[in-house]
C-alpha cells in the first residue's frame, strides 16, 4: 500500500520546545484524511515537517518519509505536494499581484523576485489555474487589497500550478463568511473528484468534506486515534478530544458540532 506520509519515532523541536516525542503516523494514498486536534496539539509542527521546514532529531530508529522517500529536493517535493497554510497567507508579500502569487508557486517563494524567471509554459499554466478557479478578473489586483476568501483562492492556485498529487490545507475556511466558505468547499470537493488526495489539518469539524474518509486525532503531540471518519467523529470522541461536551450532527456527509449541554 502506497503511503503519502510515514513517520516513525520522530522527536521534533520548535526552538527549545519539544513538540513530538517518538511520534509515529502513517497516511495512506488510498484516502483523503483530516487531522484534527485542539490548539497546541502539534498540527502546525506537523505541517512544517511535511513542507520540510523543520526536521526530526536524527536517530537510527527514526524517520520521516514522504512518498516513501526520506530525502527530497524541496523544489521537487512541491511538484507532488501542495501546501496552503495560514502562516503563508499572513506572511505573503502584500504588494504582489494575483498572477505573481500564483507564479511564485514554481519557486516556493512568498513573492516574485528579480532573479526569478518564468517560461511561457509556466505563465500559461498559472493563467489556466487562475481561470479554472474563477480568479481572472483579480489577477492584476494587489494581494493586500483582496478579501480573505480571495487570498485563500490565490494561494490554492499557487499550490495547484504543479498539478500536485496531494493538497495539504491548513484550516482552509477559517475567517471566511458562509458564502465564501461554501464556495471554497465546493472547489476542494471538485479537486478531490479529479483525483487529488487531500490532507486537511483543522479543528473546524464543519470544513471536512464528505469525500474525506480517514481521520487522525492529534493531542498534546501524540496521535491518539487513526481510523475511519464514521468511527471517530462521534459526540463522545470529540468531547474527549477537545475536553468539552459536544454533540455531533451529520447531514449530507458533513459533520457539525453543537454544545452537548443545554
């Protein structure tokens, strides 16, 4: 069985703080997966491991493999794995126009720089993705003048220029109003239908699309559950995970939580 991610006995630090102690986790390429956990559970650190921003402490019995490889040239990894994170949106060069945001995906940079060059094929691909996401009218607008939803779509287009096998999305609908949220979820569902696998990192249960079949619970730097969505997204399990009483409601493949007490 092919795996998107294999982590075994990984100890990982952010600065002097140890986030993971002998973390082990496998994500199969047969599923789209949601990784759920409260704030402080290690979700952001896991994203940085995936993006090769940080590495585990070297150990003979420890490894992090992405698509079965431990060593990657980051630029090559980005052709298979597209990451859209909240930190990227916050730190992105504000004066870049929409087209440049998408083109920067070819270099994995947070803006366009003078030493970067783009082939006609790359420019054509960027414009095609922009058009596919309905962003053509915005491609000459400054990133900082866009709404949160528009910025999120351009960063998604940035990740899609490589036609990646897997998309990793960090709380993709956070900060969006209902209309923008539903539009974004529709885009994600369409991408999954085209064969792209999704890793969704979130604590917002409502943004898990029906096509996701696997769920991982992350808490205090540990994987406490890894199973099917139907088994894990229950009132009891989510109440235990977030240490508060919640009731789970399911409709049309979507899940929502409401307070579990009256």
